[in-house]
C-alpha cells in the first residue's frame, strides 16, 4: 500500500473464521488466554496480546492505525474525546515546575484546561501570539517542555506557521504538540513540519456525521507509550463502538474533505464582496492575512468559512434567525452545514476584550460547510444576510 489514503481504507483488524469483508466490532471488556503461561507472558509485556479494553482493543486499534497512517505517525492512542486526548498529551509529559508555551487562539475548553487545571499540578504556561513567530523564542524558559498550538484556529481561522514552530522546538529541544482537528490529515500533516505529537478531536471531520465523540494522540512509539501508560491508568479510552464508527468514517475522509473544501472555497469566494459582510476569512482566499503560510503548509483551505457581519452582535443573532436550512448547533465537521455565532454562544462568558484577544469580534459568524449542494448552502446564507 503505497498511499496513505489506501492504508486508511485497507488497514483492518484480523479477520475471523467467517471472513467478513467489513471489520466487526469487538464488544468485549477483556480477553482470554490459553493457559497460565500465555497469560503471564502477556501481562509481563513479553508477548503481544490484548488484556483489557481500557488498555487496548482490536477495533480501537484499527481506528488508531488508520489515523496514524494518514498522519504519517508511527502509532497512536485513541481517547473518548478530543479533550481527553489533549489532557493526556499534557499530563503524560508535563510535571510540577515545567512550563508550557501555547498559542493564544486555541479551542475554549483547551484554554480552560491550561488556565484552570494545569496550575493545580504546578505546571506553568505562557500564551504567545499566533501571528508573531518572532516573539515566541523570547517566551522560552529553561523549564519549557512543550509548545502547543492549533492551526487553523477555532473559530477565528488564524494560520500558525508550522515550519517556524517546528524549527524553534528542535532548536530548544521542546516537544511540539499540534491540534490538527480543523485541517484533518487530508488538509495538512504537521509531522512534515517537525511535530512530535498530534492531537485530534475525532468528533468533528473524522466522524463527519455528528454521531460520536472521540479523540486521539499520534506520534513516535516512545512518546505514545507514555500516553498509553497515562491512559491505561486513568481510563479515558475510546469505546469499541465509537472506534468502529470512526474507523468506517476514515475510509471516506479523503473524498468527503475534497467536497467540504471545494464547497467552502465557493462560499467564501461568492460572499467575499457581499454588502452585509465587512470581512471574509478563508485560508485559501488571497485576502487572508496568512494566505502565504496557508498555501505552504496546507493542501486545501479546510471546510470552515468565517465572516464578520457589518452590523455586529445584533446582526449575528438576526443572521441565525434568518436561516432556513443551516443547523444552529455547536458541532462542526458534519455532512449538514452549520452556522454559529461565537460572541453570543460558545464565547459569551468571556468579556468583549477577552474575545477580541482571541479574534472573536461581535459579528463573527462561523460556517461549517457541509455536503449539501453548494447553491443551496449559498442561498441559505444569503437568506440569513437578507
Ligand atoms: C472540538 C474541538 C476539541 C475538543 O474535542 P471534543 O471531541 O469535543 O472533546 C479540541 N480542539 C478543537 C480545535 C476542537 O474544535
């Protein structure tokens, strides 16, 4: 199998005696042994074998192997959600007295973990600007152990320079950890830019139909072994059922993303000059402030489009009420297009200044562009803008 997308389709758990074509789900919490010696050897890590589904499970392994293949990673560990993947990626490597460098525009719950929980464990952090790589090095301290970032950012679609971050991390011997949720491995593979760890919320594009929660951490064997040790003790493991759903989804990820991204580019181009929109943001529009970086590190512009309504906060609420087809929901990466207004929903608890600091303006609308016909998506957004 010479192409990654072929591996994402063809890698599978061992077939059973009935030789089913599609992989079964291994609904089992534990696994059996032939005799005391086999059991002893597997428990002693002398022989490979399954023990308990909190540690590993064939269905979960199939999903992890497929995702690792897509990312060009040696291996991975799958978790119950994106947040548990992110939390494990911090706690498996950071200890009391360590310092985390992190880009300031990151997913809200990740911000919550860093600011509310890491300090309880004595882990320090510094936020740096996503758009100013020159300022990052000055924030590095002797105890800095990890640089964490997300690109494109949720919801503002900032693009962070992966090559600059990778070079900095190599120079200072820091773990480079990337949340690749928005781009997916079809859109970008951060390992090519020196990432040591990749974290995913599989809940979004990887599932692609808004059905299940899931997450994963990918990387080199010795790093993922630390994630495994942390998770097998603390228990945020992915359920076999969710893994089965997600594993099937990876078979269509490449073709789905192609359509999500071409629809998104179409929407962004068609609406860029709309009078109700004061600015349009899409990584593959030349007007995007980090267009050059996006073109360098991404294979497509992704499935999310953001725009600023000229009318601000009130216009944002009116826009949602004017939609007839797009769903009003917090998820993204679904077959069905979704509209959200962060200032009045997901980020309403922040002050206006806090929102501004992470690029969330009062009239910001985020569209997760689905797989409906592009003209229907465009017409409904026009309904909202009218
Ligand atoms: C949704 C999301 C997460 C968290 O994933 P869950 O599966 O909801 O726990 C992390 N990072 C980004 C960028 C996200 O969009």
